[in-house]
């Protein structure tokens, strides 16, 4: 029997700051994988970077402080509420997918739209975030970690440029910081 505490048992809850740093690290790691022609692995990490930026931006826009813990229960409660909220089409803001990139982008725009302080420029950035999340989600799924698939340079470039866009626009997305 091992006396070592499992690594997973020692993980602290996420915060906005840790999510942002992790997103930057994943995008940097993915860029290095591109240099080594490991395109599928790179695409996988770029997608996770996008997911982290979107969830951090949502929680920041919802009033969470940069170092406030965001545990799994909090994340799941917010996702469950988003799945109950409907878009104009009658469909939920967020899909049932456990990694809903587009759902996070829609939820973020819905959250920010409630503020009278939302500028036209910020609303355009939020619309673009939804479009870019949709584009990334055409190619990215967490299930890629189990696959062997060819990724074209065009697909990789679309996902890479979107991941970098999310990193650069994170403050405009959240409306804070």
C-alpha cells in the first residue's frame, strides 16, 4: 500500500488566475508541439486553452475575484443553470457536453449583456468569441486524446489563431481587469 498522497488529492480548486495561466501554458505547449509536427496533440491543447479562457472569463464577469476558488461543484452549478436558460431559438445556452466551448461563450455573452456598461466594442468581441468557439469546436473534442487522426495545417491554423485570440482578448471578454 502506497503512503504517498495522490497528486489528484493535492490539487487546489481553480481560480481565474490559475485558469488564465494554465491557458497560456497550454497554448505555449501546443505551439511547441506544432514545431515538432505533433499536430493532433497541439490541436488538443489549443482547444483546452480556449476552454480555460472562456470559463475564467465567465466567472470573472460573474463577479468572482481573480484568486477566489472555483471548485468543481461551483462550476457544475453554473453550467446546470446555463443549461436551463434558453436562447431565442428555444435551445439551451449551454449544451450537455462536459466541455462546452460554445456554451461558455454564449453564457459569457448572456451574462455580460445584462450590464448597461457593456460597450458596442465589447459586444462585438463577445459575438466574435462565439464564432471562434464554434470554429474551434468543429475540430476539437476532449476525445481526441484517444484518437489517431490527421490534422491539416489549415485546421490547425484556424484553431491556433483562435486560441491566441482568446488569450489576447481575455480582459475584453470578462469586462474586468
